[in-house]
C-alpha cells in the first residue's frame, strides 16, 4: 500500500534502499505507515505484534529507504504466501469467485509498502517494491491495495500488477481493497 500527497524535499537518489532489520526498527516503520496511511495510535499498537509475528515466517524479507542521516522514510516487506495465513484465507473466496485462486500458490506477497508523504512521488515506492520482489524465489507476486484509483494503484499497474479481485472486504477495514497480481520480475520502465 502506497499513498501519495505532498512533494519531497529530497530526491530519491539521496535515500538509500537497503535490507532492513524490521524487527529492530518496527516502531520507526510503523510511524512511517501511520503518517502515510493515516493510522491511529491504537491501530499502530495492533500492527506491531503482527509485523513481528510475520518475521517468524521463512522467506520474509524487508527493505527500507533511509536518508543520509539514517532516518527511515519508507519500507516494504513481504513473504512467500502461505494459504493458512490470515490474509490468504480472507482473499481466497474473492479470488476463487473471479477464477484466480491459483494465484495463491507459489506467490510472494508484498505485505506492506509505505513511503512518508514528504518523500512520495519520487520513485522510492518503485525502488522498494522492485528491490523486495527481485529477491523472491516465487514466479509471481500478490498484494492488496485500497480499491480506489490512486497513485499507488497506478504504480502497481506500471509494474505489471493487474486486478485479480476487487471489493475485497477485510474484517475491521472500513474500505474495500483490490487484490492485484504480477509475474516476477516486475516490469521496468
């Protein structure tokens, strides 16, 4: 999920995209997500143990975008899909209805992708997601994004993602999502 607003005081080449120890920097990452996605403190508190639990899954990877001063301004993480995990069980009926349930097998899921609003629109989201998925061993990638026309959805489409299911309702989410899939490696410009 990537959301856009505002300009950027720094060009993306000034931010370093590199592997991220998300367990050690979970609070910084969730602070970026809170600003980018408009989360409350309570929503952040719910997400912290979820993020940490995801890192018990083999193959989970994370990358961060940091300023030259070391401030985290964006992050992405994901993992090989496991059909028994919560996200997969929620999206399965929607994908099955659209004839796309096979996408859940042998796929790398981009679990989160967020860039601080002051650093959006300059290519950091693209660099984060391509770096993350380039190291995946699976032949395709899945993600979910708010089911609205947005800069995030435009980015995903430019990378080769297409809608596999729309109007997906996650428990506790007030808005519907789209599940998108793309072959790997992701398309380059």
